[in-house]
């Protein structure tokens, strides 16, 4: 079984799963995948998009199958790709199923892997209604799952198919919610109910995903799932992803914070970076992230000094982290302190006493100062953790700011790598600030990246937050154009959280903690939400953004853009 080491990287040893000709888990490389956003009934468009994903480096391609008609047409998509040659014929296709178990049965005949969602495979769609069950009634509900799920597993055995048990925070059933709450424990139990049946039926070609748009929830839940599986002697491979991460730099940084935190601890066998963009654009981002984490394989061992081993890492800092930037002229977000030649000043010119330190040589500073902690270790997460534990265990009370001097070749790589290294340290409450330097980026880009990482880690809000899905065959409006328009109109509403969702599968659930939601309700129709409550239904798409602005104003959350 896998034993987590907070300071030294080694990959969790999962079981091996065969997805068509592709092996996943075990000692094979971390696999990269994406999901098409075409209409699954449009064979030509679906084949063409899958081809672009594969050409970009995608090793699995997923399609939504909202009904048996779409599931049946997966056969034509499979044939269309096979006709393009061996390169495309051998890439496994995955059917994505919600609400319709019969579609899963059909899809298993034609594609190599079927994803089911425990939240709606047998349980009814989430309505946020609290339900009361006796233990006997609850056991009867589990029996209903078994009666429907076991025949599907037998069908998959017959056709040599693998499955993914894909839990989403946004689509937990009312049954799970009523007993466990909207919690990581509830998400894990939703998964384990199905996993236990797989084990009992000796079905082992199983991959698991357990996702959320909130990086903190996602990381906590995957960690809990791994611990739970360990206790029950399971080691199934894990598919990682941050749902509804968004687009552009923010979407990439948010994904790197969530996925990178788990990869850095050796967790994860396949990943998907979910961006509200063309799916083939997800592939190089995912590959860059995996390549960066792989650089720490066989790194120099990190050993804690005697006396630090038992220090509790759950003593989280609660103060708002600071951002330090180089002395420069800023036109956007402005750092809290400016760094120049070994000292820092605030906006009024008052000096902030600092001590610059490297993880290779940690000591207890004296007096009221801020520690700028840097590292050149190939495993930055482990090195930072070890140094911070050593400092805190020794009685250090000073503020610790991560000083990351990125050597990435581009700004985009700097953002991914820094987010993967720094985000988890803020989520775990270990760091008090962030200072990024990168020769290939401007001071503004470094500061913007720092603020974005802190926002993605849910420790400091500096701008409007958008929860937007990547779209799929269920989306009935132009997602990219809509996101751009909503951002143009609302990006000045600092601190507001807006969900932009293609459909109702995860929409109301994933954006339940958002202030406002814009959700596809049908072809060219939009429903608007305030928190979990649907306020307006079936608004024509061309009028929906105006209605959203009016709704925000109605609840006094609007401010004019100056």
C-alpha cells in the first residue's frame, strides 16, 4: 500500500486498468485526456474534433451520451476514427453518462470505457431537498443501486470494457446530501458505495474521479478518498480534474493549483484540464503540468532534522496572505509591498524588515521581520514544507513568504509551475505570502499570477471569480462567446462569484456557493440563479446577459465600473 511522504516525491502505486489498448495506472506514465464538446449525433464534427484532440497528444477522448441515440452513434464515431488510421483507431473513447443507465448499457457495446455518475445513475437528480431515511430504508436504496449496477458490470465484463466512477461535487444526490451533507465525506461515500459493489463482483477495470470546482474541496476529497480506499484495501487509479475551472490564465492557474497539489504528492494516474475553450487546447496545458511534476522523480532526499518529525502540520495560518512584487509601475493589481535590493517597502514607503533564506539553510531569525523563503530544490513543494516545519517547530512566529524565482521558459509555464508549487502550501495554511520573480515576465504578470494563485487557493479574493464549465454535447449555447461577454460586463465586481454553466448536470450544484448562476436550460434558452434558487427560467439567449445584470442590480450587488 502507498504511504504518503509530505517531503519526498514518489508516485502512489495504483492497480492497473486496461482501457482498450491503453494501460492506465501502475507504473505507466500519467495519461492525458480531454472531452469533446460536439453534438455526439454529429458524426463528422465529432470525428474531426477527436482527431484534433489526438493530434494534440490526447490519449483518451470522451463524448457525452445523454441518451441511447447518442450512445448508439458512438459506434459511427469509433468507425470514423478507425478509418483515419492506426494512430486514431487505438485511442480509447469514453462515454459520459448522466441520468440514463440505459445509455451506459448501449455505450458499453461500442466504446472502450464508460463513465457513470453515482449522483444520478440510480438516484434522482439533485433538488436540494432534505430526505429522512431509517437505516433499513437507506439499505433498501443501496440495494436498488446494486440491482441496476451489477448487470451493467456484467455487460462490461462481456465486452472487456473499463468504467469510470465519476463523482462530481455539483451532482451529489439528495440521498447522500441528506445523510452526509455537502461535504468531502459525502462525496467519498457516494464513490465507495459503487466501488464496494465492483470489488464484490470482482470487477477491477475501474478508474475513479472525484471532482469539484472549488480546489480546496477537490484536494481534501481526493486525499480522503485515498485514505478510505487504503483502509478497505483498494488501490484503484485516479483521474484528476478541477471542474468548471474557467478559461484563459485563471482557468489554467486554478487547474494547476488543484491538480498540481495532488500530483506533487504522487496522487493521480490520468488528468484532464477542464477549460472553457476548444478541447484540444487542454492537452498541452495538461502535458506541461505532468512534465513539470515528473522532473522531481528521484530527487535528492529531504530529511527533517531531529525533533521536527512529530510537529503537527494542521496549525493553519488564518491571516490574509500578502503579495510582494518588484519595484515597478503597475497598471493593474498592485502588490502589498515592493522589493528592491534586499529590502521591502509598502505603498507609503514604510520599510518592511525582511530576512532572505533558502530551504537549504534554515535558521531562526530574531526580531520582528518577514522571512522570504526561496528554494532551488527540484521538489519545491517538499523543500518548502520541510523548511516551514523546521522553522515552526523551532518556535518561529515570523511571517513566511514564498519567494519563487521561476526558471520557466515562458510566462504560461511560469504560471502553471508556480501555481502547482505554491497553491497547496496556501490551501494547507503553511505560507503567509507570495513573491514571484521571472525574467521572461513583467512585474505586473508576476503580481497578477500571485493574486490569481491566492484566489484559486481560496485564501484571498482580488477580482470577480467565474465558475465556467468546458462545455460538451449537452451545451446549447456558444459558451466561449457568452463567457467573454459576461466577463466584459462584470469583471469589475470584485469579490462576486458567477457561475456560467452549459447545462443542469452539474450547473446548480457546482455553482451552489456562487452568488449568481447562468445555466443552459435548452436550445437557446437560459435560466438564472441566485445561489441555489432558480429565479428566471427559459430566457432567450440574446437577452440573458441583460437579465443577469438586472438580477445583480436587484440584489444590490452591482457597482458602476470606474
